[in-house]
């Protein structure tokens, strides 16, 4: 079961709103006996104290809420971060760059502008997206954003707001935002009563090439139900309520510069079980990092060089070292995107200049042709599945994006029991993932005449119904959910892996 608790510093602070059994005075909350054991209720606390100053009443409400295992907003971390401008200044640097086109340009004498944000919402439509992003970074019921204009508009300060200081109109806006926010919590509570644990499965229904198709996503949900886990598909806008869950399973294509990485970081900070975890995303999504990591572990890869922009001589000499054809890769490409094969010096120069428009570094590798790539799925340090991905017809890659980038063609596949895959391929895959972590990975390996070599390690491998599950069937999804269950049980018991 689950309940919502709204904590106010004084009863009069709630005087403008309808009475509710969910509202508790701060002192009463702090004096409540501490529940324990497996039967304690899940509790979401919304801390609306007048101040969150260090060691004040509001601070202790959040501190003891966390000690009691309650999910609280704002968290102690958010409170501390909002007090330290040096920290949040870094977090909002990218937001400042978006302000100029949103804030009013007229009235050039205006040098200051303020905004109230209630649970990530604001009535000022042009800054609605910015308000949500600030709330994502600093989850707090009421935030005061202060802007200043020198040469350009920028965020000058982010401060917690106070319920008792709101005007009548602002109270109405806050009440609507609280109602919308709490309804999500109450609706979630009713759905989850029969489950032991809850996992948020991050998906994007509009992604052109997602890591799991719809049938696979449904299979994950069903596998979770069988062992007492609710797998709840969520989207990027569900970030504020991520802490309600016990685990996060990312089934979107991950990248360091988008919301998938932020979700992983937040979930890890909340003590949730996370696949893919932030470290795995960091190590796998950037091919430059991965190339250095594999080299440092002395793991076999194609001959590889890192190219720097504006080093024309090094680029020109590359064929002498690698020979033609040469494969050029952007650091963060996926599904064969951002990868080109060049056959001569002219195409090498042309394609490198094109790719360098969006990155300072490129990877160059010797070209190794094979009819198929091995993909060994690895989970928790153990081999999970083995697939052969064949090159797209008439193409040198598995995926052929052609002229229509939205309709990529792919080659065939063959899914085998792990025991039937070459032992040297499986062992190499396990060695590769040992350097990454203990999550869910897909290791791409080419088996040449001389030896198998690692092409890349994917932190968010494809698991599609009808392909990767062709041998294991439903058991593939069950095994992944079993790992979540074991880890969440260990988290609950305070046992480290």
C-alpha cells in the first residue's frame, strides 16, 4: 500500500485549501513513531514548510522522511543544492542558453524578471518547458526563478518558495498543480497494491528504432507480473515522479546528452536498481571512451586510431597505417548511424570533413568484412543470448539507412543457444563487459580467420520479440526481471552486491 502525506509548518498555511486527512503539521510528523518491517506503508511526503534552512523544521522533515524510507520532495540533496549556487550554477548553464528567445525583448530598461513554478508548471507559457526542466533538476514544490539581463537574459537565482507567501491567484495555481501532481501518486497507489515492487520502464513510443518493439515491451510487463513486479511504462515527462519506483529499466536509445542519462543518474541517486546505470551509459555510448577502455584492458579490436579535427597531415597519412577501406565513426552513433566506409583518399577527406562538423574527434578503424556479426547478450556477468546479425543485402553494415533515414533496412538474423556459439566469442564478450559493469549489454564481435575482435559494447542492446527471444522465448524476459527482483531484494535488506 501507499499513502500521501502533505506536511505544513503551521495549520494556518493550509487555511485557504479544502481540509484533508493527508495534511499533517510538521511537528506532528516529526513526532510520529517510526514504522518498520516489511509491512510498512509506502509513503510519499510533500514538504511544504515555510523554510528549508539548514537544521530548521523544514530541513528536518525532509531529513527524517528519508531516514524513515519515505519518498520526499524536496529531498535533502535538493535542499542542499539550492543553497549552494556553485552547484546549481553548473546545472542550469545549458538552460541559460535558451532564455533569450523566450523572455520579452521589448522594454529594454527591464533588467529583472521573476517566475513562480509549482511542481514544474507555470502559467507563463513561453517558459513552460524551462520550468519543467528546472523542476527536473531541483524537484521542489514551489520554486522561485529570478532572471536578470545584462547582455543577455540568464537565470540569476533559483530559490524554494513558500506556500504561506502566495497571493490568492497564486494559491489557485498552486492548488491546480498540486492536484495534478498528487492524482498521479494516488492513481499509481491504487494500481500497485498487489505488487511487491515497481519498475519504471522508460520508453518512447515515437522512437524510429527503439531497442525493444511493442511485443517485447508487453512481454517485459507480463514477466514482471509473474514474479510480483509491476513494470510501468513511463516517458520523459514522468521524470518528477521517478522516485516513486524501486527500479528503472531504460528501453530507449541512451545518450549522454539527453534525458535517458538524467533518468539514470537520478534513479541511482535515489538508491533505485537501474539498468542501464549511468556508468554503463558513459562507458558504452561514446566510442572514443570505449576504444580507450578496451585498449587499456588489452582486448582485441580492429586496428583503431583517434582522429582530431584540424590535423590534416595525420588524416592524410591514415591510409598508410590502416590501409583502405577505412571505417569512420562518430563517437555517439547507434544502429549503424554516423558510420561511413571510405575507399580512397578523396572520399576519406570528404567524409571526415562532413563528420567533423558535429564532433571534435572521430574514430578510424580498419575494415574487416564478415558475413555476420555476433551479438552476445550479457546480463549480470552471465551470457544471456547469442545472435548472428547478417549484413543488409548489398550493403556492408547490418543496417542500411540509404536515402530514407526513417526507413532503415536490416539484414537477417539467426538466434542460437549460447552453448552453440563459439566458446572464444562468448568468453571474449564476458571479458569485454567485465570492463564495463554488471548490467545488461550486447557485445558485437566479428569472427575473423585470425581471431574474434570486439566491434563495440552496447549498454542498451536490442531485445525484440521474434529476434533476440527466438530461442529463449518468454524465459528471456523472465531472466531480466529476475535480476531486477534479486537486486531490489538486496537493496531492501541493505546487502551490497
